[in-house]
C-alpha cells in the first residue's frame, strides 16, 4: 500500500486538529487541556499519525513538542484544509442567507482609525449578522505572514513591496497623501502659511525610520536644504500620536484617510505645509488563484465606495 493510500484511509480532520493544537500550544499536555482530552490520548494519536506517515512529526523535549520538517509540511497543508473548509462553510451560510457569516481581515494601524471601521459600520448597519475578525500588523507581516498562513483572507493598507507578485493579487484603491498635523491648541493651528524651516526644531512624534511617512517627511526636509526634524518620540500607535499632538506641543505626519474618517476622534488639525506628492498606494492584497468568499467580495465592494472621496486631490 502506498503512502497516499495509507493516509487516505487513515487521516481524519480530527487528526489534523490535534496536530495543529500541539503545534500551537507547544506541548501535548497543553493541547490536551485546550481540547478537553487526556494527554495520553493526544500522545497516542500523534504517535499513530507518525506511524501512518512513517516519519517523526514532532521532536519531544523537556520543554514540549516542536514540529520537525515533516511536521511543518503537514501543518502547512492542514492550515490550508481548515481554511478552505471555513470558506466553504461561509459560502453555504451566505447561500442560505446572504447577510450571514464572518470575514477575517488584516490591516495597518492607520486603517483601524480610518477606512476599516467606516466599512465595517456601513456593512453591519445593513447586515447585522455579519462579523469581522481584524488583525492589525505592519504591511510586510500582513503580506508575507498572515496571508500565507491563512490567518486572514485579505489585507488592506499601504502596499509595501512589489505590486506584481506571483503569490498575491494586489488591487490599488488610491494614492495616500500625508499631512503635517498639530494640536487644536497649538501655536501652529491658526497659521495660514508655514515654512518647513520653522518646524525643524519643534518636537515631533513619528513612526519608525523604515516607514513610508517618516521617509517622505525626512526627504522633504533634505530636498529643501534642511536637516531632518527633531524626533522626540517614535511609535506607530495612533493613540500615542493623538495624546502627544493634543498637548499642542508636538507635531506629527498622518495619512489623509485617518483625517477623513476619524477627524472627530482625534485632537489635531492639518497644517498648511506642502508635502510633495509621492506614490503611496493603498490597496487590498489577497492570495493569488483563490476565489474570494462572498463576504470578502461584499467587503471589497463597500471599500471601493467608502474610499471614493480619497481619489480626489483635496480633502
């Protein structure tokens, strides 16, 4: 009997579920507790799986269980199986009731303050039985970790990396513009014209040096013959930007979409500082050759409607 025949007769979804649980929790005991099973039962099931495949799937150590190269290969396929099964269940729910189901999406921090809540609110007001699981991370992790691991079905945010990629479908929604912002009580808030040179020595809170916005701002200063601005706080967290800028003492650089959709939630104002236009594409990324679920299609349709104002030149 070939390996394909043995596995075809032996392997069940329950086995894959056990395998994924042991890998996630890092030990037989923790996986057993999570699944309400006995440790000996889990250990026996994994041993039988290893016998079926003829290879060791986990290395047992004093600290727990670590997948071998064979285990990782099976885990990768197992994640895909459960993801496809979840999509099938969502599709059946949608066929039975087009307004039911869940969507797992990933987005960047600015998107959680702008487009994503606007779209979710719009959809839930129309379809109260929809649910959304949102994972927030940086563009690279969303694209190269969460999507391949099938943790999310689509990612929305600034596109980092090549637009053309054999593994992903990239849909550009609009080009994101950035604005220098100050608190409503700031001495800069009432100014009608501001020169970059006036802002060099002001306190700034900005994202990390590798971020698009930070690079754009520093390049703007250099191209004007000025040193980069003084950065007193570095963070991607929008609440921290909001808190420091709201004091009236700090300046920041934030995307147009955040100001467009969350203007009432933040305590700052865009300043009349000219930041040169530079392509900063925001879009949706999905795994290639994978049909989007009905809810994903609905989400994308509403995203296009929500971002329509952002395709115009002025806010």
